[in-house]
């Protein structure tokens, strides 16, 4: 009888969550938890709503100035989020 290669508990849990489809929801929570670190205090403070759905990050801001600033730097923010998560979770950013 051949023994299988040993896997870490973290790898097994990740496979289980992926099979359940729960990994996407966990990534959304990670983006919310790390938003201030990713975007900075000022942008984070002016963020009225944020959620991730099907690879699209939806953002709503209280300030039109901040909205314009983020709109100009969407690519950088997208790269920071994907780097933080470790893979390309965000394909685009929509600003309301």
C-alpha cells in the first residue's frame, strides 16, 4: 500500500474551502479587513461602501475629491489588493 504525500492542515483546509466555494467570501472579508492598509487612512475614512463580487471591487465614497483620486489610481489599488491576497482576486474596480 502506497502512502500519500503528507499535506499541511492549511493546505487541506484551503482545498476544502475552495471546494465549498467559501474561499471567495473569505477573500472579500480579507479585502475589507486590510482596506486601510491597502488604500491608506484618508481613503479608508472616506469609503462609504466596499464589496467584492465575481472579481469586481465596488467602491463608494463620501467625497468627490477622493472618488476622483481613487479613479486615477485604480490600477495601483488593484495591484495592491491582489498582492495582499496572493493571487488575482480583483479583475476590475467600479466606483460609484
